[in-house]
C-alpha cells in the first residue's frame, strides 16, 4: 500500500499511499506525506526500514558537505509529522553503517569501524555482538517461523544467523563476498557479484 522514499537535500522522507489519489497540495491530508529529518547537517538518505503498519520508519542518513561528517539514525512518525534522532556517529569513528529488523519492531544497527572491526546492536535491548572483520551485508527483514525470528548478516564471505536472543552461528561460507541479503516470501536470497543463491 505505501511507497517510501528519501530525497536530497535535507534528507527528506516521503510516504505515498497508493490507495489514495496523488494530492501533495492538500493542507490537511497531503499525499504523499513529507517529513524532514530533524538535524540540519543531514542531507542524504542511506536506508529506510518501515514498520509493518507503515506509520513509522527507521531512517539512516548521512551528512554531505559538513565539516563534522556523520551518520544519523532517526525514527520518523508520519502520524505526528515528525522525526526523532536516535543516535549519531562520526565518520571518523565509523566507515559504514547498515540497519535491518530483527523482529517486526526491533532494529539492528551494524557498524563497521575504521579499524575494520565491526559490531551489531539491538537498539531495544542494547545487546551487542562484536566481530574482528567488517560486516558486508545485513538482511532488512527477519525470517520468522512460529515465534522465532532470525536475521542474516555476512562477514568475510560467511553467512551468519542471529536469533532473537542475539545468539549467533555460522550458516555457510561462499567463495565471493556477499553484497546483499534479502528475505522475501519465506525464502532467503544471498547475492554475490557472481551469483544469486536461494535458500530455505
């Protein structure tokens, strides 16, 4: 139903409702709804993760020409037409950041540090896992079966599985670096520069 997007400048987020007519000039109920990230130095949207009902989205953005370049994690509430800053990281500290859902409303933040180590944190619980190598990819949505949910990440061409208790085990190793992991229709897709693999 909803289409989300992020545009430059000012890291502006929009939500278009496909069940309603295009009406951006409506002062009461515009479609699409538009919200700016509440930090003046943020310019570009890196990733958007929507909650199931589409009322809120997690947004990862970054600055552009600021002297103090940074990544920012925000939560945008379309019902309130506002964004809340959750955390900010200097680019002197982190070389890359990725986000994905561990459960429908539990966000994981994967940070690759300047020394090429990395860490992944559940924002709700605060639990953190640390790695001696960079994180290549993180699935945007979890694979859920009954009451258990699993998130997939890759590091050093290894596909790793993280359960909802932040326990981790290795699933498989590929010959090429993994560049994308997607869970869709109860299937897991792992993408390298050479191939696309389908599991589950």
